[in-house]
C-alpha cells in the first residue's frame, strides 16, 4: 500500500513508514495530538516544507513533537509570560496561519508566529476580562445600572432612569404636602 503524506508530500509504503525511525516518530506524534486539530496541523506543518523538496520525516516528527506538549498543557510561554492556550485558541491560530499562507515567508523556520497569534488572542481576552472587572468595581454593570441606583432591598424595583425617578419622587412629595 503506497501512501502520500499531505503535509510533506512523501510517497512511501506503510511498512516503510513504520520501519523508518523518523516516520514512526511522526506517526506517533500525530496520534498524540487532539483529533479536532489534526487536519489543521497537517496543513500547518506543510508550511515548513521547502520549495521543490519534501519535508523529511525527521523534521515532521520534530515539528509535531514540539507542538504536542504545548497543546496538551493548554498554555504557552511568550514574552516572559504564561498565556492560556485552549484548543479553541490553537484552532483559531492555525486557521489564521493557513488563511495567510500566501502572505507568509515560506518555508517557516519556527513556531514563533503561531505562538504570537495565540499570545495575542490570550492578551486580548485578558484585556476584556480586566475591563469587565474594572467596570464591576466602579459600579457599572453589563446592563448599565450603577451600584448607586441599586435597590437596598432585593425585592425593591431597580431604578433605571434616575431623572424620571427624581421627578416621580418630587411629584409624590408635592401630592403629600397638598400642593
């Protein structure tokens, strides 16, 4: 049975693949990766293939072996910081790289750009979380009701329009005074 690797373009038989140390390592590394990322990772490692040549099995095994522990850990280190890298982040970053393949300088030399994309996504998510936390601390909530306008009792109505509430209170006081 002859197989063609979609990532490196190598043409070989299954028994040769299992017998070749680099090919065996590449297959084992691929089997350890999460299935939902498999197709994207194959397209991604193809970005490392030199023009007019095949990607060696040893290099393919090394590339997949470098990614596997990062994907499993669910985090990466970039710029001296640890960033969350769940499977969704890997999927988005891989999609981004594959979509931009025509704009990249190929063949790729490292995973640096991929990791920068993931770190950038994590940084944006951290910024959004910090902004939401700041809004909560300052009394602003998602629906725009500040802590100053919250009812003291849980069963009391929420004042959504302070100006209208002030007018209603003034009108009620006027009625109570008999004016």
